[in-house]
């Protein structure tokens, strides 16, 4: 894709997740008051033809009102679909909106990823891949980290990966605190810490969180790869 497909919009009085084709595209979002949502690149999760945008929402305690307005924008800025709830309806539970991907746009994930079976063996393998990724980051092995990823975007470059994390300190989540969730038609395994939070936190030397990274895995050519 020459330009990414994005999600823009706002949420108010709710918390929850935004999913594309059954895969969370961000960690748990809390929007007790008006919050701008900008997910700058959902390209990894797009498949040829029909796609689905989903929100899984619950009301924020004490919020006087709730509303969600999300727009999937195509590579030319065109609105592919709009998901709007909260005007006369309670913004809660699953909400869906379908959209067609413009001709010629797709990713290799859905044709490359194998079906997964959620069991103890898969969970153990996912934790081992997470530990391997952490070790690569802590040892500054960015070529190794790039090889672990299945990504055609900027983060496929060891140089970009290094520049992204060079001014931050990784605070990994202990593997005993991780849990997994199968999505994306059974092809993507998400690894979370508590409350569906991103398991890779990068902080400044003062301890302030600078950014977090989600950890979604897919089996490509027999190997679990970090896809986003």
C-alpha cells in the first residue's frame, strides 16, 4: 500500500476495544471524557474484499452520556465506513460496520498466516516468543528483531526499530502476568498484560511512559512471528 488505511474519530463515556477483522488494533481504550482516537495504520489487518470494523464497549461509571464516532479512511482520505453509536442508544456491547477494501489494496497476512489452536502449548510458545523479543530489544539486536517481525511497513527496518526505542527504556511484563487471546478468524494470537494492556512499555529515565507496543503473533511458514 502506498498510503496507510487509518481510523479517526472520538469516544466519550465508554471504554473498550477497536477491532478490525476480529483483531484488536490497539490496547484497551478508556474515554471517560471526550477522547480523540487516531489509529494511524491498520493495513496489517486488512484483507481483500469485505472487512469489518468492530467496537467492544462498556459504559464508563459515572459518565453522564456516551458516544462513539469512528471513520475508516482509505489511502486517499475517503471514508470507507463510519461507526457511530450513542445518539439515542447506549454505546455498549459489540457494534459493527462493514467496508470494502479499495481495489488493489490488501496485505499478505490473511494468505500467509496459518490457523491456530488455543491450548497450553500455544500459550507457552507465545510466551517464549515474547521473551525472545524482549531479549533482542535489551541486547540492541535490531536485525534479529526485524527478522522476528512479519511487517512490510517502516518497522521492518532495523534502523527504524533502533531509532524508535533508542531514547527509551523497556519495562517488560513478567511472563507469568501475560495472557493470550485468539482472534482474526483464529489466525492471530494477541498477548496482553492485565486488562488487555500492551505488554511492552517504554519509559523515559524519569519513569514516565513514552509509548507502548502491542504483541500480536501469527504463524508464518511454521514459525510464530510478531505481526504488529
